[in-house]
C-alpha cells in the first residue's frame, strides 16, 4: 500500500499555535480577518551579517583506522536574526567530496575560509539565495575530503554516514564538536531539524543514499544527475562502461591526509569491484534502489536525457521504485548532458526550487503539489509538462525487427520477423556511425526502421530489447539503440559544454558579500542541426545471458538469448520521421570492447523490443498504418559528433 498519495502540508508550531489562540479569542468576523498564512519566504534577513561557523560531527566510524571516531567538517551559514529571536529554522544541505579537490558548479568554485577558519565562500548560490529567506545552508565535506577525517569509499557506508550523521546531529541524535580534535561540544539548537538535501552528481548521489536509510528529519531531496546504483555507473549487465573501478575515483578525491591512511579502504574497493562485471557485496551496499522502501523524503529529480556520464539508467529503476513505495515525486528531464538546471533553465529553476523548499521545509501551501509532476524539454529551451510521469495511458508495445530488401537494412513493425541478420563488432565505431548509415548495409550493425510516421509518437519510460544471437567467439558485447530518424535542432550534448555555452555576462541570485558573490556567468543553449537523434541506449555482455549478476564464457556457434535494458527517456518522434532500432557490438566511447571481435548472428524470429508509448500498441499501429518502408538510400546522415571518452568523475569540474 502506498505510504502517501499527496504532499503533506504542515505549519510551523508557532504559526499553528497562534492560529488556535486567535480562533479561541476572536469573534468569527475578527478571525476571518486574520492575516493569511504566508505562501513564500522573503529575503528579510541579512546575508552580510549571517552567522558563519564550522562544526565537526562524529560519524561513529573509524574508516582511517587511527583509533578515533571520524569527524566530518560541516560549514554552516545561517541568519543571525533568527538566532537572536530563538526562531528555529530548516536546513538545506549539500554533502560533497568536491569542496577542495575539484570545485562545484560551472565555475569550479571551492570553499574558502577566513583567518578564523569560518567559511568565507560557499560554492554555488544556495546560501546567497536561501539564507536571507530564513534557511540555514550546510556544506558537508564527505569523510576523507577537505577538512574531514576518514576515507572516501565511493557511495558506501562511510560516504553515506558522512551526511546521515549530520542529519542526526541536526535532530539531536549525534554529537558534534567545535574543532576537529577538541572536546567542546556543539549543539544545533537553532534548527527545527527539517532538512532538505541537494546536489549534482556525486552530491546528489549522497542525497539518494541518505534518503534510502530512512533517516528521520530528512524531508526532501533534490538529486541532480545523480547515481542510484554504483554498479550501474561502472557496468551494465556485465559490460564495462569504464576501464577503471571505484578505487581510482576514491584516490582522485581523497585528501592528502586520507591518501596516507586509507590504503586498506582502497584495497577493499579493488577487491570488491572486479573488472569481470560480476555483482559483488560491494555493489549491494551501494545499490540505493533496493532500499527505496525506506525512503520517507520527497524527491525532486533532475536529469539530462543525453547524460553520458551519469546515464539515464540511473533514473528509470529509482523512479519506478519510489513510485511503487508511494514516495512524493517531481521530475525535470532536459535535452542536456551532465548539466545543472541552473545552467540550462536558470530563472525557472531557481523559482521552482524556492517554491519546492518553501513547501517541503517551511510548510507553505503554495500549490506546487498540485502542479504537473514532470517538465520535459522537447527542443532547446522548449518545455512540455505532464500531470504524472510516465503519462497515464503509457503501455509497452512489442516491436519486431524483420529483414528488408537489402542485408543489414531491415524493417521494424508489429509482426514477427523471419530469418537472420549478422554484424561484426568494430570497437572503433559508435552509435553515431551506426545511425549515420542506417539506410546503408554496413557490416558493423543491424538496423531496423519503420516507415515515415503519419502522426506523432511519444515514447515515455524504459524500454528493453530481447536479442537471440549466435556468437563466433567466447566473448561478445551487445549495444541496442533507439533512434529518431529525421531532421531536428537539438542541444549539442556531445560538445564540451554538453548542451550549453557559457557567456561572459553575469546574473545575480541572492545577496553577496566581499568573499562570496551571488553573481554567475549566464549560459545559452549550444545547438546542432541533425538528421537523427539517439533516443535511448543500453548495453550488455552476452556472457550475462543467464544472469545479470554473473557472466560466463560463451560457446562459439551456440545460440543465446538476453534482454538488454534501455535507459528511460521521454521523446516525441514527429510525424514524417522514422523510428529505428539498431543492434550492434561495442559502442565506442560508451562501453569497453570484449577480448574478441565477434561476429553475431541475430535470430529475428526471437528478437524484439518492448517500447513504452503513450497509447501503447494502438498508438504505434496508428502512427505506422499505411506507410511504406523507405527505399535504402546511399547518403550518410548527420548527427552530433561521436561520444567523447566519458568522465570517470561524476560531477567534478575539470
């Protein structure tokens, strides 16, 4: 049974008590004239005069094995006026490994400190904007980073406890001190304990992980481009997405002190994450999806549908698990890559985030809970909304590939296919090469295309492709890609800015001090005119045909069946465009190649794709009724450039 079906609106205790007193003492007419409850927090507090302090929270762990409990550094900015009046305030928290090593945001900001060790510059705009509105902002250095003790364990117990312990302290359940090594206790009597966590990439991942503990006092999270299962950051169904494991990432962000003490943790990361792609207990500990049943916080999720760093695979299972467990949700999906909404939809983002936190942390009934659940970018800077996501009436249709008039250039429809198609893995080629030659018989891919659509067709959610293939070698990787074939202007997610261009002019979002400006460089969409758009992708090691958890060598000449998960998306294939399914081997730049270069032969009668359409099979049938399959052409199609070698650092500015 769902835990909740709508947002819970609360009022601060003082407000509720005042209302009750007025109702008792005033006449009905006077009571009706009482001031209305506030709907928005206003910037009435001084940012320049805000309290800036640091505490070190005891995590209860000893990750660096120095015989003392690890303490994590917590930098706090909060209004001085509320401290004087005794008003208790909510907290917005960003827990990050990047505050000293790499920087946050589009301008790579790091924490800076005054001579007394108090934070002078807090990266990003959260403190500038929200502290004057009656919030405290808290920036937590994950264990093993910046001014914290302990070791980075890449999404494991130490990472998550780094932030969870702070939520506990804010709610009176943990200890904190005024220095890293001293014994003077620090209290959080200034807060009401209501905490919201926010952050992009690794920071947002920590928010996911802390929410999955069910910690009391965490009321909402805003994960931006965040990981929901660390296995899916490094592998998909046994196929390696990178040539290194979490030990590389840990070493990258560990402080010099942590590097000297954390060899044992580093070795555990090496031993627990073998490059075989097999599932191990290390990945179980870092799988937040399985713990979604514990989530009590609401979730406002933001992700780029073309994010090739933290890929959209992290959205579908997490979103579905949250929905299954009745978690209150909101979602924004952009056309960008790994980009913060502050840098692709700034004004609307700040307004929406403000209203979200006011509702969830201040308890203001501002109506955001009654607005559409989803905002989706259809074209650069052009957005649609959906009341729920995926939309009501979305159902999976089973599409069938079949042979066409030329080898390697097949059709895609509703009737079971016949015969076979073959391709040979070429690790030098990628999805852009395959899609560019969709109408040409090339040896490295098998492509299947509908005729031109007679009406728009909307995909929404996660797809899957079941492939029956016979390999020629003991190892083989598979890629499955859905492509919209037709002209469009899109955000150029393959460009260095991943869909944005940074300008030199600045806009300001909140108050500033000499050491901490609220003014940031503006951005605009970086676009490309293309002949096709990759809609969704998925990869697998065919050796994982029997289990997603463990692979095995293949027997050349033997037929195997595997279902490849494709990432969630929301895309409209316009009337006149075609929808294509491509099955191939190594997707250069996005997965690593197998040991061999196999030839794979597909049994088309046992190969299919289940794709979620708004309107289901009926919508697909109507959109493809009466259309003729296109005669294969000779021209290559233009798209964005091939995928760059993707980041191994989720969210760090480089």
